[in-house]
C-alpha cells in the first residue's frame, strides 16, 4: 500500500493523473539461447540445410553449354534456365510459377503445418547456420549465457570479434552468390578480385549480406514472430487434421519430477517431468505444452529432446510428436490419422496444383522457338511506288529464342497480286538472326494502285524457321487511301 501511494505521489508530481496508464507497444523479451539437440528431426533439418545451401551456392557456378545454367540477366532482359531462354514477353510463366509455389505452400501447410518454416525457410536455415558458428566459437548454451552476463575481458572480446568476423564473411559470400544469379558469377568474381565492382553489384552484395547478417545474427526469432506474414495467416490453412508438433496433454499431465532411480511415479503424475528442455531448445522460445501457437515453426526440436528425456526416464517416446489435434484428442493410431489426409480441402489444392503444373509444363514444351511482332510505319500510311504500285511499310521484329543462329523466310498473303519487298534477305531469300537476339526487318507490301477500294484490308505475315521447321502467322492491315 505504501509503495502504491509513493507511485501515485510521484505520478502527480510529474503531471500524470491517477487514471493514466502506460501501454508498451512492443513487449520486451529476453535473448533466446537455443540449446543444441540431436535426433530424427534435427538430422532432417540439417539434411535440408545442406541441400538448400549446396543448391544456392553451387548453382551459379554450374555451366550449361557456354553460359551459366541459371542466370537472370536483367540488363539483357533474358532469363536462362538450363536449356530455356525466357524474355519479358514470357512473364506469364513467372506468374504461373508464383501461383504454383503459393498453391504448394497452401497444400503442404494444410497437410503438415509449417514444414517450410522449420526446414527450408531462408530465415530458419541461416539462423541455424549462424547459431552453429556461435556455438563453435563461444560454446554451448550455458557457456554463451555466462559469457554474455560476464564483464568485458580479453577472452570475451576475442570471442565476440571472431564470431562477428565469421558472420560478416559468410554474409558477404551469401550476398555475392545472390548477385551471381543476376550477373555472371565468374565475371563478378573477377570484378571483385580487381576491385572494379560496379555500383549496382556493390549495393546488392552489401545489402543482401547486411540483411543476412542482421536477420540471422541478431533478429532471428523476431523475424518469425513479428515480420513474417505467413505466421499470421497460417490459421486459415490449419484444421484439426493438420499434422503439427503437439504435446499430449492427456498423457503428460499432471507434471512432476522423477524419482532418484530415474523412474516416473505413474500412479501420481503424468509423463512430463517438467524439465523445461523443450522450451530451451525452441528457436522461438515458446512452450509447446501450452498448445498450438503461431510462433511455432514446426522444426521438431522439442520432439527430439523430449524423446531423449523419455528414454532416460524409461517412458515411451512421443509425448511431444508430430500429430493432429483430432488424433491426440481421440487417441487415433498413425494409420487412422493418415487416412484423414485425403480430405476435401487437400484434394482441391492437389487438383488445382496438378492442373496448373501440367498446363505450365505443356506450354513450355510447345512454346515456339521464335517470336514475331509486326509494327506499321506510322510516318508513312501509304505511298505510290514505281510501276504504279501502292505501298505500305512495316517493320517485323523477329526474336530468336534459341541459342543457335537461325534463318527465317518471310511471306505475306491476304490480297490479290500482293508483293513483298525487303532489302535484307540473303541469297537464299531468308533472314538470319543470331542466338538469343532480336532483329528488326523493314518490309514493304505492294499492290497495283486502283485494284482495291479505299479503307483497311487485312493481311497476314508468315515467318518460317528453316532449321526448326516452325511457322508463325501475324495479322496486320493494308491501308488504301482515298
């Protein structure tokens, strides 16, 4: 009571009324020191880390023919994906890929929760790598906590500097690899060696490196809790048959300690010995025993450590496990739980995903090897040429989407006595276009003057690829003046 009166008196002196309340917009939290663990899910998490990082760091160095296998050349406006060469006109494929990715995420989340977050999300992957580096330099969880709580010393200073130097080097290499997907990485490496890196590449190497360093080294679980939108709308994709990391409350409660022999007193307590190790290993610092929480990323670390504890107290594993809320509530077996996978929502997502994937792959397979665009000369609508011919001028843009030199034959039809004139045809009457290049071809269409009434008359341009034996037809109009 005395403390309350003193607080009210100080508030009055400061000009704050008794009814005023202080509201913190951000709930401060202590730093999380995840404990190292081992087990089935931890092993799979590291398998996925190795797979994703080998792909990310190794793919820019993989050659396909005479070029980089995967390169998004923004300056040249070409996207190389193995034997595919895509152009800005192929934006529809990027849209399809994004939709397929979104549907895949919805499907996997509906079936098995946040597997993406726990095993392949870049934030999770790089946090795990940075935490591994921190553990190797500063020690295990207890050693890191002791080091941070202690006074500044030579050992503490050396450990912190070493850790941050390794973090910075790894982050810069990550930024370099990221830019290597947009600038040929071998040229990028030469530029870095010669200290001749351009401003665009310098900015993105430093920016992506800084983002990796900050997110994985400092923010860590804060990104998952407060910045990632996926954590907020995951509830729309979850249901009682979604496979998630769950705590078997019926088996675990009431909690209690183990006997001196290391055995549970099963007559008076549940299987949970309240060791709090499941909280200590959690990368987001939550207590899975409180039920499903949006901060849980489904990594399974708590299940691994709990199984280890259950082995030590001679109790069956699975107190914390991947299961569904219905399975835990009703005591279903694994087979009964798996039968619920093929439910209407899952089947709808699967059907849409298969249809869109098949349509995209089919479209890519049937995609023509060149593109044609017809542009009328707006400076000259129509004019009289030699020999009493009425002439319209066009410009044909032929884009060679292959990586070999191609030859094209141009023809036109749609009007009687229509004549096509071009000054760029070679001796064989074809037009050559270099690999992955765009060539603009001026052409003239002529008809005898007076054979057609004034107005707009449809014509068709046919462009045939000699090597690929493909033909594209583009429509246009022939104008006859009054």
